[in-house]
C-alpha cells in the first residue's frame, strides 16, 4: 500500500512525471493503432464493397459494407462491459493486450478475404470480423482511458485522459497516410484490384509493436490498491444497471454525452471524407490531404479542452461542442459544396431531376438472390454522380421514367443516362483550381 500511495502522490502543479508520460504514451499509441484498424474498413469501403457483395448496384454494396461497419458499433458496448469485467478481475494491462490482439488479427484477416466471385458468403465472414473489431475496440478504448485515469494525479484526469481522446483522430490520420502512400505508389487499377489489402496487412506490424510496448507496462496503482483491499465489485453489471442511481448515470453518459460526441466526431471528420469523394467528386488523394490537414489542426484541441475541463468541469465543454456541431454542420456542408465544386452546385440547382417508379427498394444488405430493378439502378446511377432527385409515382406501366432537365429516359440503360448528363451539361470532373 505504501508503494501505491507513493505512486499516486500529486506532483507539483504544472508538471508531468516520467511515469505519467510512459503510461500516456504506451496507452495512447496502442489505442491509435486500434483506431487505425477500425477506420481502415470505412475509409476503404468504396474500393472493396463491390468485391464482397453481389454485383449490379454499387450503392447497395456500399450501404451493405457500412451496415457491417455499423454492426461493429452496436457491439462496442458489449466489448466495453465484457473486457471491463476482465480488467476488474485480472487487471487493465492484460485486458487491453487481449483487445489489441483481437483487433489486429481481425483487421489483417479482412486483407486476406476472398472476393464474392470466389466465395458467395464472404460477406458473412466480413460481418463476423467486424463484430470482433467492435468488441475489441469497446474494451480497448474504455480500458485505456481507465488505465490512464487511474494513474492520473488529482486535478489532472481531464488533461491526462485527453491524450486518449486524440487517438481516434490520429488513428484516422494514420490510416489516410498509409492509404495515400499506397495509392500514390500504385496504379488506380492495381489499388482497386489488390492494393487496398496492403493497409490491412500493415496492421500486423503495428500489432507486434503495440504488444511489445504494452507488455512492459505495470498495473495501475489504483487497481493494485483495490485488489489489495478486496474492494473489487462482486457483481458489476447488477450494480451498474439494476440500481437506478447508477443506471441513471450510465444512461446520461451514454445518451447525454457519448451519443452527441459520436455524431459530432463522425459527421465532422468521417462523413466529410465521403462527402468530398463520393458526392463532390474530389479525387481521393486531394481529399485525404484536406481531411488530414484538418485532423492535424484539430487534434491539439483535444488536449486543450481536456485540460480546461479540469478547471471548469466536463459538462459545459460537452454541451458547447454539441451545440457548435448542431449550429454549424448544415451551413458548413453547404459551404463545402459551394467552394469545392461550384459547377456541380450550379448544375444541381438548374437541372431538376425526377424518378417515377413503384418498384424501388432500399437494399441495405443484398444477398446472392437479390434482384435490382430498373428503378434501383437508376437511383444508384444518380447517387454515384452526386445528384439529388425527387421520387414520383410510376407513369403508365413503365418500370422507371427519369427526367434529367428536359431529357426524358424510359427504363434504364447506363449509356443513355450518361448521354443525358452530358447533354444537360453535367460537370463530370472535379476542377482542382
């Protein structure tokens, strides 16, 4: 107990001890690699989605890949609970060594998967790997934050754990850098065919490095003291969820803080990447550079506001961040369209598009038996070209009637749709100037 007390002695104000630095660095670095693994999938989904799902509708394939991605989010709370319990029983250090091994192995396995042409049910394996990644990240992120918090001196928890909050941003930045290097060194066709697998396999190198570093860590003094005093919870789930005062705090944290933070983070950083590339037609390397620069600019503010939370409290900073996102997202994305691709904005405003049909379906997870109607194909084509449209009732027994400006198209033939866009002045290329 004297050793534990010595390690938690508060250092002089404004200083950070060598032990703190080691804990923060080792915990944060491993979590950066975990987020790298997690975000590779979504960043590369536009390239491999069509390889793992039934062909014929690129939008449906992309949506399906994102459904698999969302499945990883759905199981993250269970990963946090399960690995959190393991951390209470055997220690934080060993819990997040297990999580990083599970994450790294699952990520590398995605890079080794066969394509749909080779194995029709490869999407099932992909979904299972995503579930493993979600469980691992749930345990990793919570475990690392707990580990750092238990090492932090009084009055510095916000600052010390803020470094863990930077890991998601740095993980995405690392993923963009690795992908960008691969894309720059390879032809477009080679990257689409097999080059996208390389960033997934790089995860094995990061995994080995992370495990080596974390094996050198010690258990937190708070955990050692808790175990020595026999104060560990005997029924953590019951205490957390079955007792209303505790359950209320859990629900407030989940829906009042974490949910809002998730919306702000993924809209501001992640969806912005897809908005630029899929809808505004920015080439991938340019989009990676733009998003990468924004991540570099924004990352230090995690630490700034983490330290500020030690002085003024967490609640007001959380509320201010969510309010800022709510007020600015719509005008910011409109500004992106106006400034990044003004020609597309002008075309969309001057060229009304309607799609009249009754057999359109939302194919969230297509299977080998899925059949795409002409309406599905028409809407997929327009969506891929970053165009909005109005859905109307069917006309006179036609499978689909699409009007692009003054051009009317009956049924779906891709060449005819491409010609209609050309005729109506659609800007098919992004003007970098």
